[in-house]
């Protein structure tokens, strides 16, 4: 009985221990599933198919979520999978932009990869079309969409990557098996690279893949050694590295394997091979096989050349004897087999012409998939300026310009985007110019792809900063096409900026004559409160061209421009009108607006607006205008005195006011009014303040010259002002134009005032012979006879001693201007009459050029 009790007790204790062990083990499992140890939990979301909702304006996203509990050594302890669906509602209406809405969906939903943009856009387009036709009766028609959909992500074999169900499943747990395949024959390498590619397309896998040194090393090695053997293999491998290039944090993986350099070699090889295929198809002479890419420096050289003696290890004979069987086995699956029996060639006499064309199209389609991925990878890693500089040194521009000859819009969009990025650097822009890039852009500008056209316009805008390239753009005949795109709201902003650059040069303005009517009409039809400044700036440049200025004043455009400028007090529109008024053929069109402009000058408080208005009045050299009446009616003399007397006035405004006085002084009544109002004395004060500004001094002296045209004003100017004295001082100015006008003014004063005539003669003599007089004074020579009745010089000895003696070259100039006649012993400098060309003296000094 005691023995039975002991046995029973032993069984109970043993059962208790087993139960306790089970409880402890369960606790360990649950403990590892607690949130505090989440580093042992891995969650993956794998997106699946996209479909349209049968009744709502929405799309249905199917995806799978997998949760795995990992041990300390990443062993899977527990895992669960669950299939879910997500409904994405869309705000659709008749004007919805499918492309923009698709981008918004992808940005908001992180489950959908950006590579599925085209698929999402196609579904949105279908939903929009269904909505416009009153809804869909019956089941979903997504099958019809998928039948016409060509996705962005294409495998190297040219198969459509529509859904995971249409290709083999790639499991992350089998990664080691995929790596092993990279060490086998070509077929196995393509299969392994294909599987790794699909793993890399899942963003959640990239971090783990990047840390797998065995994988990265194998991918880099196979790409370096075997990229020439198969387009499919190259596409899978480059696409895998492209997935890493999407994120900046993984760029180190790409740079470590020198994938960028290999990609440039791949692109170069494929572009030259395309030329060879095309020549074979057309039966023409094969083009030169000179590489476009420059050789890298030794430190960064890529090992992209295929070893000539490479024989795969599994088929290498163990003995040194090669029988026919051994040779056949050695070459089977090797590099030589790929190079001799590959389908990547159309040089086969057994093929008919139609078969060659079909094979050529297939090869081109595969090749363009590879080029797109390679270019995209290079574009992504080029965000590093150092990497971009290395690409430029290896002639990435040559590869991109060469690709502009292709017809694939998706490839061209990528190439033009890359060129636009590179074109901001001077060295790259010069390289593009050397390849005549402008001659290749008309085709892309005529494309049906809106994105390609827009990117081409941006590239042209970057290139238009160079004067030679601007001329090429115009000479190539792109201007009419560019102007025609201005009516499209998607392109209008960049088109206006490009046209503004093209309007810089006077030689190109003739090409705007035929299309300028559209530009000015668009400006007038713009009913916004604030005009488009870029469009007005373009018109400002073009308004300085007389034929275009004549178009601006036709069809009542002049009245509309003036009304618009006054309504909004727009200084830019008034600047455009000022350029129009500067043309002789259009100045008369402003006669009916002179009163309104003069009133605006006096009353407006906007300095920019006033400056342009006074500039317009200063350009109106019209004999029919009664400037005296205008001055009296608007009391402009007081306004002018206030403007010229205020120290805070903008010097540019002061200059325009002085030019305006020079224009109005041609009217005798207005010139008299200017003299009587004391404006002349204000101008003399300005000479003191702005004596270093040659333009202001020249315009003031010109005002004196025009006032002296009228005999009634000569006495006032010579006797009641100090103008003659300052004119004498300015005879030795360094500016030739100033000296010439001063000389003519003094000649006019000398003819009508005998007192000033003698003094002017003596001062001219002293200034002309200043060098000789200085030499005499230095030798302390005394004059033999001195006439006591000789008129004393106007300027004292102190002035003469400090006067700047002009160089001999200036003396010769003065002789050429008939200031001095060496034949005349009395040095008579007076001339009779007025110069017929007086009104043309200031052609180069009237106002500011735009």
C-alpha cells in the first residue's frame, strides 16, 4: 500500500513538473509577442491587384499582410498571413486631371508603389469615362482596362508585370537559393536575377538586401562580367540596383559596386548596337564603332569587359585532353554560345525581310526597357554633385543627346529630364551645344505627349541663357511652335519665360512679327487685376522694334493699352508704351493722350508710373504739340521745379524730367516759359550736384542748347544766369559729346553778346594753349609788352593753375571739330549759324534703352 502511494505521488509530481514546463514555455512565447520586444516581429504588406469599384467612384486595392515572430537568430517562430482589401474613394468630376489624381493617390497610399502610376491613372480614366456616360450597368470591366494597359515596370524578357499571380512567386526565405543561381549557367542566372529583382521591388526588403554582402557582391560581379551576354540579364540586374537608387540612403550600395560606371558602358554599347542593327536592316554601311563614353580614370575603372578565356567552372574538363565531346560540353552555356547563337542580332541570312523587321522591333523594345532603367538609375544617383561631375567627365551628355534619336516617349521623357538637370552647369551646356542639341529638339516638341513637350520647353529655357543657342533656337524654326503652345495653360508660364529670353536680341525680333498679334491680344484679354508681368516684359522688349510697335497701335490696341495702364497704374505697361513712343512712326498716335499723361504725371503718387509717363512725353518730338499750353494748364513748371529741387528724388526720374525739358524746349513759347519760371537756375544747381554723372550733365547742356535756338531766350540765358560760365568750365570735360555741345552753345552766345564773345575767345585760347602757358609759367618768362586795356580773363589765375590740361589727343579732337583753325592767327573759334545736325546730337543719350 505504501509502495502504491509512493508511485502515485511520483506520477503526480512528474505531471506537475510537465505542466509547469508547458506553462513556462508558453509564457516565453507570449513574452516574445509583447509590444516591448517588437524587434522580434516582422510585418510585411504585399500589394496585389487593383480593380474598379462596381458602383462607387473608387478603386479596390487587394493586398496581403504577413506577420512573423522571429527568434534571436531571425528564425521564424510563428507567422500568419491575411488577405485584405482597401477601398480608395476618388473625387471625380468632368475636369479631373487623371495624371495629377493618380499621383495624389500614390502619395497618400503608401501600399501602392510609385511604379504603378500608369496603372492607377488608367483606372481613374476608366472611372471618369464611366461617370460621364451615366454609370456602369453590370459587373466591373477592369479586364478591358488591363487588356490595353502597358505598365511602366517591364521585365527584361518583355513580359508584362501586371500582377503577382501572372509570374512565379519570389520568397524572401529562398534568397540564398537565388544567390546560388547567379553562379550557374546563363538560364539559371537570368532566373535568379529575376527573382531577386522582384524581392527588391518591395521597399520593405531593401534594407535587409542592402546588408547582405554576399548578395550585393554577387550582383555586382555578375553585372560586371556578364552584362554583354544577355539583355534580359542586364535588365534584371540594373533594375535591382535601380530599386536601391530610389532611396538616397542606399546610394552607397550602388557606388560601392561602381554600378553607375557600368551603366554608362551598357548604354554606350546598346546605342552603338542599335545603329548597327539599323544599318543591317537598311542594308547601308555600318556606322563607326567609336565609343561615346570616355574611359574612366584608373582609380574608378569598371571591370565591364568580358574575360576572353572565361569558361564556366562546371563544364571545364578535369583532364587536359579535349575530345569533340569535351569541346562541345565546354562551350555549351558559355559566353561563346551566347555571342554566336544569341537572338540579339538580325544578321541572319535565313531570315526574310519581314522576319528581320519583326526581330528588330523586338530587340529595340527590349533594349529600350534596359536603357530606361539604366538612365533612371543614373538620374537618381546624380543628385550627388560629385557623382554628377564624374558622369559629365565621362560624357554622359553625349549618351543622352544620342538617345534623342529614339521614338519611345517614355525613354525620351527620362532623357530630356536628365538633360534639363545637367543644363544648369556651364560645362554641360557647352557640351550640348557641341552636339547640336537644338537640332534634335523639334521632334520632341511636336510629340503628342504633354509631359515630353513641357520638359522640352524647360530644357530650351535653360539653354536660352546662352546667346548662341538662342539664335539656334530661332534659326531652327522653333519659334512658331513655341508661340502656338502659349494658349495651353499647362505650358503658358514656361513659354512666356522662353519667349522673353528669345526677345533679348534685336536680330531675332524680326521673327516675332508674324506671331506678335497673338501675344498682344492675349495680354489685352487678360482681365485679371494684376497683369502677367512676364508677358508684359516680353512686350516691353518687342515694343522697341519699329515693325512690331506699328502692330501694337493697330486695331484700337493703343487705346486698350493706355486704358489698362491708367486703370491699374501699371508701370510695366507704361514702359511698353514708352518704347512704342520712341519709334518715329508711332509717336503721332500719342497726341490724343498727351493731356491724360501730363495730368497723371502731376497727380500720381507712384514713382515708377510717373517715371514712365514722363518718359513717354519726353519721346514726343512733335511740332504740332503746344507744350506751352500744356505747361500752363497743368502747372507743370511748379511740379518740375519741385522734382528737380528735392534731394530725395530718384536720379533716374531726374534724368527723364531733364530729357522732357529738352523735348519741350523746341517749342519757343515753352522755352520762354522755362526761362521765366527759374527752371534754368535749378538746372545749373543740378550741374553742381551731379557733376560726375555724364548723362545728366549732357542732357542739361542739351536743354541749354535747345533754348538758345530761340533768339528771345539768348539774352536771358547769357545775362540773367550763370550758364555761360559753367559752359566754359565744361569745355575741358573728358566727354567728347559734352565738349561739342558746350562749344556750340558758346558760339551762339558769342554771336549775340559782344561782352561774352571776347571773354569766350580768351578762355578758349587759354584752354587750347594751356600746355604752352604752363610751360611759360614754369620758366618764369615775363611778357615783353602788356596792353593795359586788355580785357582781364574771366577765370582767375588760381583756376588756371589747377585746371586739368587735356592730352594732345583731345587737342586734335577739338581741331577736328572746328573748334580751332590753325590757319587763323587770331584763333577765331566763332562759327556762324546753327549746325544742321544739332537735333541728332543726343541720339545715343535720349533715355534708357530697354
